[in-house]
C-alpha cells in the first residue's frame, strides 16, 4: 500500500517539476480471479492483474486528465511531459483548481472493514469446488423442471484492489479492499423454442457475508421458472409492485438529473427543486458512506473531501443536488451567485422502509402487476419522460398469476415516484442501494 | 448490391508489412524469446493451443463546453492477454507488466484451465511468422502530427455555427477524440498477426429552450480514419443533425401505447437487427444451447426477401477488422439468406465446436478480455418496396427514425430499442412527431412479421458501441426502410 502512495507522491512531484502548478494523482492496482463453470465442466478461468496511473493536471489556468498503464519510469516521464504540453494549448477555465483543502480535514478514524483477511486463504481448489457445487445445487433445485433445463452455469470470484490518491495541495489517502462474488444461471427451454434464463448472485466485501448458495440458487430457479409461458399484458393503467432487485433502474433515473453536469448543461428536470416536494412523502433516502463492509463505503470522495451521512430525499422533499467541486465553481462563475459544492458521490442507501414484505405487498394490492426485471428503454433527465421494457407477473387476489413478457412501462419519472403508495420492508441484500420493493399507483403499461 | 461493393473494396486493399508488428512491440521488450517462455508456461499443463494478445493503445480527445475548449484527456493502455484453450474451455490471464517474469506468471495462471486435460501438447514451434493481412482502413493523415492548436479552432468554429443557427439552442457540448490501437496476436502454431486500428469520433450535444420547454439531444459520427475524417461535410452533418434532432423534441410527444405496425426508417434502424437477431446468432450462445436460434440453422426464420449480413470488410467502417482479435481475417458473413438462417457468427472455439471455419467475429474490448463472437457491421440488404409505399401501407402506426439504445434477452429473444425521434403514421401519412418511446418485441416473431423491405438501403455512420459479457466493442449498422406488421409500442394512453 505504502508503495502506491509513494508512487502517487513521486508522480505528483514530477508533474510539478515538469511545469504543472498543481496535480491530482491516483495510483491503483488490483488482482482478481474468476472461475466459470457450465454443464459439468470448467468453462473459463480468468486471472487478472491491473495497474494504472491517473493524473489530472492544472497548468497555467488550464486543465486536462490522463491515464496510463505503462508504468515504466521512462514512459511515465514522457507521458507527463506530453500531457503538460497538450494542456498548454487548451483554453483557460478559471473554475479549474484543486478543491479547498479545508474539505480534506476531519477524516474520521474508522475501520470500514473493506478488507477481508480471509482473502489470502482462498485457494484455486476451493473456487473449483464451490463453482461446481453451485451447479449441483441448481440442478437439484430445478430437477422438477425435467428436460426443460438446457444449461446451468455458475461462477465464483474474488478480487483485491488498492489505490492511493495525492493532491498537491495537501490531500493524501490510501485504501484497499476485497470483494467476493458467486452467481448461477439456469437456462430453460419452452415448447415454442424460447429459452428463458433466470439468475441469482451474491457479492460482498467479506467472504463470510456471502448469501448461502441454496438461497442464491433458489433465486435463480424461481426467476427462470417464473418466465415460463409468459404472455403479453393488456395495455392499460395498473397498480404495480416493482420488486426490490429491480428498483435500481427507476432509482437511477430519479437521481441522475441531480448531478452537477446535468444541472450545468441544463439537462436536469430537478433544477430549482431543492427544498421542494418532488416525490411521494413516503420516500426518504439517505446516503451512508461509513457503513462497515458496505460496497459503496468510503471515507473521502473524488474531491478528497471527507464524506458524511446526508439525506438526499426527506419525506419526498429534495434535500440536495450532487455537485462536485468543479461544477460548483463553474456554476458560481457562470451564474454570478454562489453555488455550493454538495459532493457528487453516492455510497450506501438507507430507505424509509415499511413493515410489509413482498408477500404482504401482494396481498395488500390484491390485483395488479409485479415487475421483477427491466429490459432496455431509457429516461430523459431533462424532461423526466421514461419508457422502459420490463417483465414480471400479473397479481390476482394477492397471488402471483400468469408471467408477463414484452411489457413497456412509460410515463414521467417525477409522476412515477409521486405515485409511490407503499415502501416494503425487504431491502435487497445485494449491492449498495439496499432497495425495497415499492408499490406505485396508476402506472402505464403497454402490451396488446 | 451495395454489400457486394463493400466486399470488393476490402479485397482490393493492400497488405501490410509483416515485420511491422514485431518491430513495433520490440520497443516494449517483446521478442521471440518472450513468446517462447510464455507458450512453454501456457502449455505446460496440456492445453491444446494458446495465443498471446499484445496491445498498445493511445487515445486522446478534447472537448468544448460553454464556448471554450477547456479540457482534454489522454489514455494509454499497454498489456498482454494470454489464453490457453482446451476444447471449449479456456484459461485467461493478463498483465500490464511485460517483463518476462510477469508474462510467464500470467501464462502459468492461464495454463491451470488444462489441469485435468489428458492430452499434452508441449510447445515446440521452430519459428514465428507474421501473416499478411488486408488494410481496410488506410489513413490519409495520421493524428500523431496534428497539434492541439489545429484542433481547437475546429471546435470553436463549430460551436459558433451551432449557437448562431437557432436562438432556441442554449447550450452546446462538442467532443473530438481519436485512438490508435496496435495489436500483435501470436499463436502457439507460430503464426503472428499485426494490426493498427484507428478510430476517430466526433460528437455534438445541444440543449434547446422554448418557453417552459427544454430538451437535449445530439448526434455523433465515427469511423476508422485519421484526421481526414474531420472535414467540412461531416462537421456540417454533425451540426445540422444535432440541431434538427434537438429542436424536433420541442414539438414531439410520446407515442400512444399499444400494439401496432412499426415502420423503421433506413439507416440507424439496423439497431433492430442488432438486438432482435444479431446477438442471438453469436455462436457462443448457440453452442451452449441458450439462444432462441440454437436449433434453427438452415430453417426459415424470416420471410423471403430478408437477407441479413454481418460484415467486417467495409473500408473505414467502425466495425471493420483486417483480422479479428484471434488473427482470423475479417469477412462478410451472410447470416440470413432470403429468410433462411445460414450461419452463426463464430470465433475459433465455436467454429471448432461446430466443425466450421471461423468467420472473423472473435472480438474483444482489450487485452483484459477473452475474445467472444461479436458483431461487426450488421445490416439488412435492400428489398423491393418503394419506401413511400411502405409508409402508405400503414393505417395507424409508428415511424421510427432515430434511436439511442437497445437490449436483448438472448434466450427468450425479447428485445427493446428506444426511439428518440419519429412520427406517427395515420392513414398512410407521417403526422405527429414522437419522441422517447421504447419498442419491445421478440426477435423471431418480429423477423416473421417483417413483411416489407425497402429499396433505400442506408449505412449509419454513428458511433455505435455494443456491450456483451462486460466488454464494449465498436460496431455499425445499416438498414433499408422496413415494415414490421406488429410490435408493442411503449407510449402513453390516449
């Protein structure tokens, strides 16, 4: 670790010696192994070693950013010289300067537990045995589907990554972490030739925190089986439950227009909306950067600023934009009035969870639609218009009914989140969004 | 036919210098002794064959925002990927450190795939030879000699032209980028292949405002060319398309929801082929039995008159490959001939599995990835219908003109693509402008419903990127006007 920090310091000093007034340097490296298994045999073994160097340069009021994986000392010097020369040809941007070092201060002394020491004990034999076990479990769990099962594949993998950041105005930081993952896919075949697939996965910082393999396999089999005999929906307006693992699609559509770049480029539907009610009062969303073992946890952000827990949406009221140092300065300059740097990074979410799990939500809505996946589509961050492909099930009398495919959801991202009527209790255990299943009213779905 | 012309153009190009590749990478310490050490380690456990993929790439770009060319980037990649193959199995390792120690360590890791293999084929090649190749992307003017000071005024002039074109345009962002990637592929048979892949990209995005309405859109162009790609004609096209596509949105609404006929305009509508058909015809999915087209070779999957090609031979095309990323020469592959599925797209592994020749579709994003069957330039050949006749044939439907993205579920065949701009068709006429509407369908079903194919074939010069297995590669598209008799339109209730 210290060697990476030393490398970053060296390159920062070198950049200044070659003519840059200031510089940001990030040095990183990682090692990962993934093993893929399919239908009784090893399919692919990937062993990867990465290293890279990223440099942002501030030269005579001008700015550029560069990266290289050619870390031979003689190459790095040439790389820096050329990068600095290139920067001199650009036009001045007075908003380009290193962040205020005040923001670097007060970094908490917390162990985020991003590194799992058991990483060093993982062996190739273990990986092979686990990836084969996943297939065996999936075959057993899908036995009742008989010859509908055409292929089962699985994978396990682990990665160690470390990085160091140096800003020439005083920021220094280094961190390392591990991740572990396992996944399984079950491919089925229907009489009409369609071959739906279902998947399950688990991905964590610590190996011991991975979900159990039977749980991951059950998710994959349920997912695949739930697509058999899928039909199109009748076009109309429905009460819709969006399952916890699918929520991220509409969550990112909600949050993307909050970025400094979107606001600066006049591409944000949320411009002028901070401190106003923008979605259902049921929704509270907090960002928590210091969750132990959290996939998104970090003590500092891309500006080097110390991270803090903060509300993004509080009872439907938009609490903050996501503006980094540069766009805050840029918009301040452009608008002639102060625009605050609020920080652009998001880490781990905490929701205003309700007390109903998915079964209870199904019973609650009685009739409607459960959407458990999205497929393609897009949203327009400037206007809020959205149109997504999706699939799932009809819900009748509080129970899952016929599977649905080729469904399109359309409308407006603000209206959709304003129609939120229930938030579930079932935060999805994978990823950093911790999203629960949510119920929305009057959602436009199209099919036949 | 246009597709035949493209094929001839590729074949007539000159062949590159065999020594060029070895000399290029010698500067990074790469030589024959390194190959021997790597292959000895790679095949030590019994893999059937192995290959080394050396890559050195340099990308550079500048961008304009707020009327100022105020940022630039450079990205340099260097590394080698080592693959060991045993039947359908492959071990893969890469390193960015080209020292002998690091390369041998990576090769030894890749070799583990063959741990249980019974056949042992020790490496025993006498010499290495660089194979000739066509040159489908000769460069008229290398970017290397072009100073940033020459590029900056081009962006400033374009910005001025955009901002003065219409008072409703209130923001413009412009990007100009280029890359050159040198690759040296060394096979354990001793064959070597060298290529230099250029790419130039231009992009312009605009924001327009009118009263309370605000919209953003853009356009981009890309091709395997040097600085000569930046000419007046393309800059004018970029400007006019980006402005027109942005202003169009101010008057457009989402389409009505439901199932209806969809007419796809010539050009970028090739996204339909890419999503509905292309991915499902990549042979890795088929050899695993998980594609909706797995058992459909030599059967009718589309009406007569539908011919679909995946082509790596179009000069300067974004999807063109002199050789693919396994060293197989780029080819023109007829996937569907007059409605009959004739071929999948193969890499070496799938070709061996099916007992056919590889089709030059083995592509990868970089040395950090294993090659897999990927599309290049995928298009439908021209048909017999006048495009105006196609529009006139629709009582009520959607005319899809420009697109942003698409996605497919390979096994089920369900796919989507997102219409950014288009029109309603009412009583055979283009009427209301529409926008931001997703279309969803099932690949085989949509192919069967493709009942009119126009005479107006057109390639699209946009900077399309295809994603698969976590890898992105440049591709291109082409299409004549086409009518699909019924698809689900994800619009709003009227």
